[in-house]
C-alpha cells in the first residue's frame, strides 16, 4: 500500500481515510483542499487491507486515464 500512497503523493494528491455510517471511506484530494474530493469510495465488508489496496489502485488508474 505504501507504493500506492507514494504514487498518489507524487501525482500531487493526498489521501484521507474516515469512517462514515459505520463504513470506511477513502477520499483522494488535490493538494490540501479536503472539501473537494477528486475521487471517493466507501468500502464494504471484507478484508480492509486488500479492499483498500484494490480500491486505491482502481482510483489511481482512473485518475491516470483522465489526466490529460
């Protein structure tokens, strides 16, 4: 997961993790503006670590596809 977070930081994004309604939420923001998420996703049940890694990878691929 470190490599995914490092990749996002190098792309100029920050990652926020929170709990909302009992579910973990991942938000990717541009710079430090937490009020405007570029991407966000709520995770369901299951293995948190693998869910986070798969979700971050998917979000990064989507950001890369739409960057440019």
